[in-house]
């Protein structure tokens, strides 16, 4: 029983790492552009499939393919922002929301067109789980958590040590004030897309490593990612990490009671409770 | 194709346009009138469809059923259930930021999808529920489904007339004022959360009605028919293309977009080689997505923009006086 709880918590940390990476970008974008980016899950999907193209098409090792995919995903996100979202930024935020739902669909149909609807994997090799004090862990799961930790550390250094990072946090806190003190908001917006998309691509690749690749994989994890961002408080990247871990661990632990297919429902329930108790999230200022 | 086949095809086509028209009208109450963002249309649509399906079918082994109630009861309970679920979501999210409602509706649609797929005792899982009675089945012979079209048309006319009345009434004016500037409406002493809740529940109930009509139209429901993305997205494109805020625009959008959607499907089925059929479907979805973005960029008000005036009579009178003034 205790062992099972620990085992599921470990799985939850793996899932939480993936959700966190998605939620950080979503939370930053939400904080800076003031709209819920519904295509974020599908950016994850595109990233995962770009890496697949690197692995199966070019025969690259997964880390090199991932670097390529991050480049591709970032380029795509900035392109979409500059051609579409930028033109709509003057209108109501909710128009941007609709546009992003459209982008989600466009990205998913592209993935489905190029790679087909069937599930795929990065490698057919059999994963031998490592046993550690009675806990089973696959090497890929260790890689996912390690990768997520490295990315979060880089993000932390970027947000606290660089001018752009500080400007980004300032803008997420108060966009009007940021503009008044002379922050180049358009530049910050582009940087936000770069970071959000890079983390989303990483999350997508990790998700593909942990399970399989599917054109709907990103869409189906979007709800937990949103739940994590809301749990942590919108616009709070560190909150998103905590939110992601809470959602991930709670989802895995719930499988002791509910069938595993209802994991997204757990994320949703957590989100609803949060909205009822403290709508600004764990790390947001109370109203 | 002989005349009979053509007639059957037209009836089939118009019935679907009618059902999508009801859905678009439901969304127009929420988004067009009040500015509420619902991306869980497929969920409310599915609730209406499954409720009516379960209540009206004959007994079958393996899942709940055998009530054999009349279609009217099925539709009514479906409407009530969709409305109730909307009420619960609305109570939680409507006093928060507008995007939270959007996220919550995605969540509820996703959970409904999971329940439909996995709770076999209730919904028969992926196999779906068959044998849902057609309207007035057994009263007379109807090989073309024209009775069904009449039922859909009647529902559409009733919903349209009621919504037009609602839009022109003080209630509709408050809704539009909330959409434009909520704080001003609050300053005028209106309980805006309550009005938004009414709008959300009404719209969702109409979507539930559309679901019931759909179930009795096809006689069969399965989780595949309620894919959250495709249904929800098509309705959104219909409303935005037609003109949000305008009930006639919603109907026109349903007709135009469904003609494009079904027409391209017909073309690809007829001319594309079978191995490309699934790819052709994704291309169509891609193009509809692109169409939405182009509309948002170039003509956000849609084909039939919302009228500046409360009633059509007033609009006509104003236009006449403009002409006589030589404007």
C-alpha cells in the first residue's frame, strides 16, 4: 500500500514534469498577452512530431532531434504570432482566444496529414525498468525528470539574471506599468513565444517518450496543463511548476480509486476547487 | 441520380443544416448576445442526444434503457439536463475572468466524452445506442425522412422566434450592454452575473435540444459523433462566418459552412482515391481553420453584421428618414 503510493507519486512527478513545462509557457503567455492560448497543447504535438521526423527521417539521436524540434517549434510559434495574433492584439482578448482555437485545429490537421492518425513511438527498443528500493522506474522517466529540472533551472536564470527576463516578469505583473517605464513590449512578446514554445516542444517530446505519439496527444493534455496554470496562479511561472506537480501527482494517485481514463477529470476537479476557494491561484495575490 | 434520390438527399441535407442552425442559435445567445465563451458545445449537444436516446429506446441488454418514452419527453429531459449542467458550471465560473468559463467548458466536454466512451452500463460505450425512434414513426410511411425535417424546422422556427423576441426585449438589451461594457450595466444596478448565468443556461439548453433532434434524426448515437473538437469548432466557424450577434447571421452561417463542409466531403469521396480519404478529411479541417482565421482578420463582423438597432422596424424607419434627408 505505502509502496504503491510512493510508486504512483514517482509516476506523478514524471507526469507533473511534463505538465509543468507546458503550464509555464501557458502561464507566461496568459500573463503577458492576456489570453488563454488554446493552441498550446497542439504546439506540444507539433514539437513531438518534429523530433520524430529527426529520429526516424534523419536518423539522429533523440537529443539532437529535440534541439532541431525546439528550433522548428519556436520558429513556427513566432511566425504564427507575427502573422496572426499580432494583427488581432488590438481587438478583444477573446478574439485571440478564438483565433488560437483555430490554430490548434490547423496544427493538428497538419500533423495528421503529414504523419497519419496512427500512434507512433520514438524507439521500438524495450525499456528495462530500474528497481530502486522497490520502486520501478524506466530510464526514459529519469531522463524526463532530469531534462525538466535542467530546463527549469535555465528558465530561472533567464528570468532573474537577464534584462529581458526581468522585463518579462514585470510585464506579466503589470503590462501598463511595464510600458510606462519604457520596456519594449513587442520584443518581450516575441521572447515569451520563444520560451513558451521551446518549453512546450520539450514537454511534447517528453510526453511522446513517456507514452506514444498521437495527433491528439497535445489536445488531451491541454486540460491538465490549464489546471496547473490556474492552480499556480496565472502569470506566475513558478506557481505553474507547483501546479503541474500537484496535478500530476493527484492524477496518478487517483488511479488507486478511479479508472485511469478519468485522470483528466481529476485535473478538472482540482481546477474547479481552486476556482471556488481561491480564484487567483496558490501564488496569486488574494482578492 | 433520379428525382426521388435527389429529394431524399435534399431533405437529409436540410435536416442537418437545421440541427446545426439550432446549435448556432444556441451559441449566438451565449457568444453573440452576451459575449460568453463556450468551447464545450459538443458536450451539451451530446447530453441532449444521449438523454433522449436512453429515454426513448426499447429495452436492450447491457445498458440502462427500456423506458420507451415518447420523443417529446426525451427532448424535454435532454433540454433540462443540459441546462442544469450549464447552471452548475456557470455558478462556479461566471463571476470569474471570462477565459475561465472557456477552460471550464472544455473540461466538462472532455469529461462527458470520457463518460460516453467508458461507462458502458449507461451509454453502451463505443458501440453507441441504436434504434432511437424517428419522430411519428409508425404513424405513416415516410421513406424520405420529410417528417423529421418538418420537426427540425418547427424547432428551428420556435427557437428563432423566441430568441428574436428575447433579443429585442429589455432582457436582450441588457445582455448586449453586458457584452459591450459590463461595468456600466453594474452601475445601472443590474445583477450582471445573474443575467450572464441566464444566457449561458439558455444557450446550453438550446444545444441540448439540438442534440435530441440529432439523435432522432439519425436513429443512432455513438461517442464518435460528438468529437469535442469538430462539432464545437464547426459551430464556432458557422456563427463567426454568419455574423455573431445576429440570429439570421447564425442561420446563414450554418447553411453556408455546412454546404462547404458537406460539399467538399462529397467531392473528395467521389474523386479522391480511397487511400487518401482520411487525409482529405484533415485537409478539409485545415481549410476550415484557415477560413476562420481569414474571417477574423478581414471581416470579423461576418456575412450579416449585427444590426445597430434593436428592432428591424426601427432600422427600416431610420433608413427611410436617412433617404428623405438626402443622406
